[in-house]
């Protein structure tokens, strides 16, 4: 029976390819129905054939381009012959053998192109496309992350996504006794404070940091980037995970020490259900140049039909005290107006910021820098010029007191009219970020940072290493991210005081959790004053006013575009310690705005930055 099965399995490829006579095909099919081993072999072969077909289809646009490179590399690029031969890309889908041949062509071409210094191919693209599609159909994702080295422990999350693939419910627990639930539908968060043995419910806005709660698409995209690094070696094999047939993708990245020796820098393993195309597990390891394993983290994924309904289902003790700081309707209305104002703020403009050190007791303050911000939604650029301080009168004499006059001075006279301390150029794009610097009398620009931004979208910061790029400068002044970023696990409420009453403002108080769970207060939270008459611009905020070091910002004057959009015109900032008088630093910032600009040609082009 075994020899007979071997003979039959040798003919199953012809059956799949459709090249067997009808009578013999019927005999094989009858045997396959009765034989579990041959039936499993046929199913595996059909799965391989489907994968090869998708691979071939995905590579078809690339194969035609590679053919000439392969033939040239093996010395067979005779003139005129390329027009006469049949292109692989025209026959690639005709048969299983042709698909294998096409795959071999791509692999040979890949090896030759890598040898010749060309870019690598992404052979996993079809698999990642299938994962995005499959994950877009699931509602709940359950993850179990285990860290084996630093911060050892196990963390679990249950995340519910809606039709827009945003996280709407996030339940979390750890083996250390932490329990939490972020409910973005009702804008609430519930967490268990172990030290105070208290369950606290508070305000949690729908503020999505792409690094904290990634969407299924961004998660798969991040994995894909691990397979696209320049020095990465990618392998693929078929195996088993939790009883399911799985594709196992391995991405190994190599580094080079200062001495020139090559070492394994990282390994990322992705295990995907072969039939459902859903990720089952990931493993990430990172080694230091000396060979020390620095990071070792495993994550398992499952997709339940239903998730937890509260943190008690996760194991949180029902005997814990409960402190309800849920948002009132008035608070939700105020924050909704604030977020609407953020969305309606100008996104296309050129803004000139004139900044100087401020002294309330002086008749005039000293101006020491000018910034020009170019903003076209996510495309942003900032040119800075720092110079020897000028009085307000001296600055007006040189540059005027309007957008047009300052821009004219900036573009034509500033760099020859002043003894410049140093200049900087920042350029931010959808993917690209560059910071340049030219100090004192230096003629050359030095790159401070040049890289690619992992985050997209207009709302919130995009993280670049330790640097943060804000949505745009007007939003940072008028609709500060601090209001949304500091509200998780904190108490948020509306209040009234002398400043809010006299200026007809809404005062939002954000309290540090230590001030209401009873485990010892420190900073005491922050105050944010919203102006309902000015698109809910944050007219003033005080960060940690009761701490030793505090920060204040206040809008003293407003401007309005031709479209009726309000924006901060004059802003006063202070930073000081409570035991220091006067404040350590005070600045006055005046904004000159063109909300309907014509951008200079190539202003956002990285290749046209100063040399």
C-alpha cells in the first residue's frame, strides 16, 4: 500500500496541473477519497500551488524588469534576442512547472541583483497582504506577551476594533496584578491601583498613539518593515502551531562591529495560520555587538468571538474599593468642542514666529529669533534663525511689523544684516524628517537627524526616536496635545476660578492619580482654560502648578483668517521653579500668518535642502 501511495503521489502533481487523461484522473480521485495520506498530500500540494500562483501574480510586474538583468548578468544578452524570446511574465501562470521556473528566475535574479548591489525583493508581500485582509475581518484580538529578560513577566490584552480598525475597547492584565480597561466608546478608563487597593474610573478620550494601540494594519506594516531591512536574511518554511498548519517566516538582521566583524543583531519570527492567514505568534530577539542577548520577547495571538465585559472577568478582586471619576455630560461637551476646534484649525499656511525674552517690568523686551513654519497638512518645514538680541524698536526698523515685510527681510536681508549665532532647518514629511544645523560662522550645514517617520496622520505626535514632531505649530499653541495626553488614569473635571470666570472660559482640571487614590501627591495635575468663543482654543494652561517646576502658556491676543478660523496671535510662556523669583525663563511669541500661501518651489523637497 505504501509503494502504491508513493506512485500515486508522484502523479498527483499531474492531476493538479490537469495533464492526466480523464480515466486515470478518475482512478486517482477515487483512491484519494479513500486514502487519508494521499488526501492530505493533495491538499498540501493545492495549497502550495495557490501560494505559488499568488507569488507569481505579485511578482509579474517585477519579472519582466528582472529578465534583462538576469540574462545580462549570465552573459547571454545578445543583441536583438530579447525581442524574439517569449517573456517569462507572459507564461508565468500557465502551469505549475512554469510557476516553479518563474520562482527560480526571481530567486536567481534576486541573488544576482544583491551581488550587484541592487535593492532586495520583498517575497513576503502576498502573505502580508493576506494578513491585512484577514485581520480586517476580526473584531477581537487577544495577545499574550512574555518578556524573558528585561521587565520579566507576562502581559495580556484583549482589543476590540470597529469598522474603522480603531481600538474601541482595550482590556489588559499582567502577572503582577494589574488590571485595566480603556473604553473609547464611552471615553472612560477603569484601572486597579494595587497600592491603594482601589478601582478607579475616569476620563479617557479617543486619543490613539500609533505606538501604544496599533491597528491591525499598522501592526502588520511594522512586521513587514522588519523583513525589508537592508541586511536582512528572510527564510520561509511550513510547520505547525497549536495544531494548525502554519507558515513560519524568519527575518534575521546582521550588524557590523567597529572592528569590522559581522554579528547577528536581531531575529524576528512570524508564524501565520496557513489557511486563515491570521498571525498566531511572533518572537523577537535582539543581541548586543558583544553577543549578549538584550531582548527576548514572545507574543501569542488568538481571535475570540467575544472579549471580557469588565476587569472583574480578568481576575480583579471584587472586594477592592471603587472610586468613580467618570466624566460628566458637561465635561464631554467641552472636550468635544476642543477636539472639533483642533480639526478645524488651519492646516495650510506659512507662519512667522518672532520670539524674544520677556520681562513684565521692562518697557520693551529683547527679540532673539525668527522661525518660519511652512505647513501643508502633514508636509511641514521650519527654518530658524537665532541672532544677537534686538529691542522691539530695532527689530521693527529692520524687519517691519507685518507678514510681508518680515518675510522680505527674512529672505533677502536677515543673513547679511545680522550677526547670526546659528541657523537650523527642520523638514517633516509623510515619511521623511531631517534636521540641519549651521553654527556661528560655519559655512556648512551639519545633519542633526535624518530619517523616516514610522507614524502617519495629522492628529497627535509622530515619534522619531526620542524626537517628537507635532501636528503643526498652531495646533501646539492653540490646541495643545498635553490636554489629551495627560488624561489617561487621571481625574478630569470642570471647575471655576477667578481666571475662568473673569474671562468667560471653561476650566478643565486634570489631577494626578496620586492626589485622589491617597498614595501621596506630588504634581497635583494641570489646569486648561478653553475659550468657547474662539473655537475652544486653549487660552491658558498650567502644567503641574503645585510642583516645584511648573510651566505656563497663555494666549494674550488672537488672530483670524479670511475663512474665519481663529489662531493664537501673541503667546506668553513661562518656565520656573517655585523657589525662583523672577521666573527662570519668560518668552513672548508673536505669530504673523499667511493662511493662503504660495509655497516656494521645492520647499518640501529633501534634495533641495541647504548644502
